[in-house]
C-alpha cells in the first residue's frame, strides 16, 4: 500500500465517523452557502519541447567516435638515457649511432690489439607505445564536452518536467450563531521526482534517447584507450586540423561534433508552464476541505484546553463499548443458531454436523471456482506470454530490419562520401594542373622578358668568361711549374735518403742488420734507391769525364766568333 492509499483509507474512515454528526452537517452547510471566488485549487502543468536536431547530431557523431576509438591509433615513443656499460642489457642500432657521435664514451684502449674496444657508457633506448596522440586527445575532449553538454541539459529537463506544484487557497468567514470561524488556508506543495508527473511527461521518449546518449558517452569514456588518453592534457580550441582530422572520416566527423557542441549556444529545449485552476470549488471539494478545517479547529481547541488525557480516556471507553456491542452481536448469532437447531428437531451436534457439511460443500464449490479461475488465469497468462513472445519477435524483426537499413544507409553514405572525396581529389588535381599551366606560362613570359633584358649583358659575360679562361691557363701553367719543382725536390729527397742509407752501411758494415731490408716493402724501397744512385752515378761520371778531359787534355769548347 502506497502513502497515498494509506492517507485515502484514513480519510474515508474519518468521513465515515463524521457523516452522522449534526454539528458537522451544520458547519458544512454554512461553508457551502458562502462560496468565494478567492477559493481555488491550481496545479502548474509543465510541457517541454526538446530540439531534436542536437540529439540526432550527437547520435550520428557517436557512431563515428566509436569507430575512431576502435582504430586504436598510437605512436612509438623513444626515450634515451646514457648509462654505464654494465647496466646496458641490449645494444641497439641507435646505441651504435650515438656512440659514433660521442667518441668520448671510449676512455681506454685494450692492451691487446685483437681485443674489442669497450666503451665506458652507452645510450639505452626505451620504446613505449603512446596513445596520447593529438587525434585521440581530440576524441577524448569531444566526449568530455558531450558529457557536460548533455548532463547539464538533461538535469534541467528532468527537474522541470518531473516536478509537481500544487496550490490550494481558501479564505472564508463562517458565522453559525454559536460559532464564528475565520479561515485563511494557503498551501503551496512542491514535490520533485513525482511519479505521476513523470508518467504524464509528453517528452519522455526524447528524454530516454538523451539518457541513452549520455550512457553511451560514459561507456566510451571508460574504454581502455580513453582511460589512457585521459592522463594527457585536453586539447583547446582552435583545433589544429591534421591530415588525419581532415582525411579520416571517423576523426573528421568526431571533430564536426566537437565544433557543433562548442558553437551551440541555446539551451536545446523550451519549458512552457501553464496553470490548471479549479474555481469555484464543487460541493464535494468544499466538503473535503471543510473536514480539514474542522480537524484543524478541533486540534486547536484540543491543545489549547489540554484535553488530550480526558479525550483519550473517553476514546478507550468508546472502543470498549463498541467491542461489547460486537460481542453481544456474536452471542446473539450463537443463540439464534441454537434456536434453529432445536426447531429442526435435531440435537445441536447433528445440526452443527449438517451445517459443517454444507460449509464443506460450499467450500468445495468455492475451491472448484478458484481452480477454474486459476486455469483461466493461467490460460490467459499463457496467451499473454505467447502474445508477448510474438510481439518480441516482431520487435526483433523490426530491430533487425532497422539495423540492416541503418547499415545500408551507412554503406551508401560511405560510398557517397568516397565518391565525393574522389571527385574532390580529381577537382584538386585538375586545379593543380590548371594552376601549373598558368604558372608555367607566367614563368615562360618572365623568362622571355629576362632573356630580352639580359641580352645586352651577354657580351660582358662573354668578356668575363674569356678573362676567366686566360686566368685559368695561367693558373694551370703555374701549377705545372710547381709540379715540376715538387718532382725535383722529391728526387733530391730520395737521393739524400739513398746517400744516408749508403753512409749508414759504410760506417757500420759489420754491425748493419740486413734483416731490416728483408721485407718486400723494404727491398722494393732499396731497389728504388739503388736505381736513383745508379742514375746519380752515371750523371756524376759523365760530369767527371768532362772535367778530366778539360783539365788534363785541355780540350775546350771553342766559342762562337773565336779564331
């Protein structure tokens, strides 16, 4: 039993106790004879009109957001740290590259040339999957905005539509000769989350849709990817439109929802309040509120005169009297039963036995009727169950058809988007071709203009080029001269090396180690020096012969013009 049922039961019993009271009857008559236009009942009726555009837009966007989350985009983050060589577990390519740039990591050379060179420290790279890429942060920010956007509006809608606001006002002055009552009753009753207001809400279907959207947003925010992305800072406007946000349909539509929510300024719903007023009150309504006035007046009289104990004592006596009346009525019925038994010519036992059999037969009939009713109820419930199952099957079929239709529409939408994207790409390519041709033409015109303008400078360029060629020839000649000088100096150096080796051999013939000249490289060098010495010997011998001939044979070259 609900609270309303309990109050109504108590009120019905209260009216039943008062219905035969003369004073109550006179008081009600006095109230009904003085109707006032100021007496009224009223209730605020709330109608909510919700803009379906933002609901449909968010529903569509959540489809793409869900697909964007399922893409599970990430990038591998490399974090490097230079550690001592004993802490390096694995040497990677990045470690070798870093070592080639930092030779200072090698602080000692092994004593044995065949041992490996071991550095003191190396770069160690740690690779971790990072889901906090910019596009995922945009999706998380979108969901956060959607949660606040939807929750704030849903709370206001429910607060307005699920509220009961009732008012009653009664102003009367009742004069009955022996009694004057001046009444000023004013009640303003506001109840939130009223079940009757909730059941009468005309916008309930849209409210359920909004509830489902909010739950979907909360579920998406609890996905592992979004939980990981939530650790990174949220993005702020304006959003940088990366290639993924421009070209990927799922992320592009997610960003469109974000822009839509941020640009949406209105509340998204309109609340209309109308007053439903009852005035003047009917006679039955007047009597009901009269009972309240009488009860209030009685309670005032009771507490002011401290009559609680006395009236409670009277109440107990009255209850005892009523119970005695009930007991007397029961005794009377027993006596009547005994009189009927004596008049029937049977003793009381036989009469009671016959009466018990009658009761049993009657109980059997009642039991049979109950069984029939139970069978009817079970049959009816089975029919209801069959109808519900059939209805559920029809609903499932409709849902399947709806899902197929949505999937078909989605495929058609994706195909249309792909065609539009392809068309856009073709238009962009054609635009690029046209732009390139225009730029080529403009560039050709500029080149022609520059060539005409530079023709006058061509002779100057040719002159400079000739000067450059002449300078190059001079440089080459000088370079050849320097090369010859270098060759002569090289020969002189080689001769000095040969003389030094010969002198070293002459000075220390016995102690000279011929093994020093046993290698192929040393022997080749020795042969080369011998050839140089032989060449020097030949030149010196020719020069010596000339000197000898000149000195001993007095053969002189006759100069041109001598006799």
